[in-house]
C-alpha cells in the first residue's frame, strides 16, 4: 500500500497509507466528532478548503449511496481516518469509500492516529496542513503547509455557490422517498446559496415551501422583485468577513422580508447587523454540541460545522437579541431581531448527519412568513 503523509504548519508530521486518489492537497486541518455520516460530511460545501479528520476509528463500513449527499460531490480537500472498512454492509450501498474518493479526486490517508491529531488541534488550534502521496520529504511538506493560503480573509463561497438560479425541487432526484407536502398555501422562499446543503432544501420543502436557490452574488433588488415570502441565508465555507458583497446585499434585505440564517448565513447576518466575527481556536464540528435556548431554558443537541463565530459583545443588543448559546464554550449560537421578522442560528437544524432536535426551526420560519404575509 502506498505511503502518505500529513504535515502541519508547526512541523508536526503524521504518516499513514494512501487510499482514494493519489496526489497532494493543502487545507486547514480540522476534526469532526460524528460517529457516522461521513458521506454527508465529505459533501458538505462548508468543508471547502479543509482537510477533515474523523475521530471515530472505523469509517466506510456502510459504503456510499446516491441519496446521502449534501451537494454535487465531495468538497473536502482531503480525508483522514484511522481505519477504512474494506467491506460495505448496507442495503443502500452502491460503492465503497475508496472508489468514491478516487472518482472525485479526493486524497485520503488511513492508519493515522486520529486521536493524536485531534488532541494536537485542540491544544494548538486548527492549522494549515498538506496531505500528500507524492512528496514524502518532511521538510518540503512543512514548508508547503506554511505557504498555503489558510482561511482567514479568504472567499471560498465563490467556489461552491451555484452558477445560476434553480428550483430546489430538482434535488428530489437525489431522494426519491421525499414527498413534498403542505397543510396550507405554500410559501415562496429565495435561498441565497453560500454553499447550501441539500437537506436544508429538503426541510424547507417538507415544511411547505417552494424554494428557488440563487447565486451568492445575487443583488437584493433582484431577489425582492421575485416577491418571495421569505429569504434563507445558507451555510457555507470560509471567513464570513471576506464575503463583503453578500453582507451589503443582506443589509438591503433587512426589513423587507422575513429572513432565516443558518451557520455562515447567521454570521453574515450578524455582520449586516453591525457585529463582528472572529476565528475559533478549533471550531465546532460534530453532531453532539449542546445548545441552550435562552428563552425557554431547553437544551438541544445539535449538528455543527463552523470555524468562525459572531462576537456576542459586538452586537447592538437594542437591535439584536441573543437567543442561543453553546454550553461548551459559551459562544453565540443564535440571534433574532427585536422588531423585525429575522432570526438565525449558528448550528445546523437540518442535521445530515446529526440529531433532529432543532428541526422545528423550519416550521418556525414558515410561521413567521405566515404572520408577516
């Protein structure tokens, strides 16, 4: 089996065996604590620019299928695991993990102590790295990691957003079992695509919405001319402070229509409301993050994937009310406008993978649109 190496910018080296595609990729090395859902994780556009380490030791045991994808294909720069299952045991499995990564030119490495990587990142913080099956010279790889671009100040949204508008119902071909329904008149939602996950669209459809997805650089005027009942600001990758064009358009949408922001959409909304964002030490990535609703006191276990956060102290709290906090580190997890029909969350209510504790937020968005019709 071919050798592969991961080199971090601080000089730390991890050696293992290659699987998936051969080659070399740079990116920010991060870890995800989910026990399952590797296919959804790899295809989440929010991971663009990142090399993902899975903390669960056995990956690939239920294979790959055409339904459990969150975008057109894998968006991770590289994939790090402890052990790859050679057998795919699931009635929906259509191919193995190795074959899938080769098809999409994703470099993978196995046989690595993923616990050591995770501990190192928790102590030192997420950092730039390179994964390679070609250059096995340690000094060369460390220098490449140090010279790689990183995420701060980088617009990765432009690499994952759609090229032109499309109807969300087109994703039904990826999930034949999905049945769109509504108990009343359906609401028209425009979703700004900063790297949107398919399951957000599925959840909106199930909640009773007809959704059109538009590119990230769509002007506010073009959105409003379509007469939507509400606007969804999607998840996505990279540094929110670099997406200045989106922040400017969101400012123009505030007060015009109900708005719901998720993850990067939440951060961009925070910026549009006058707040600031900052980079977390190692981010929140997994399916077990506890979040407290400050109004009800209820705790939800949530799916998360973000490396940046809205600074609580930067928000004008006469305008923006804090609604949710993370119980692990007390960072901001949700906000709403005190007067306007606008709210957002840092976590992922659509899960995929993860718990469904927060799925009610899509219904809440529909109710907000009905109230403000």
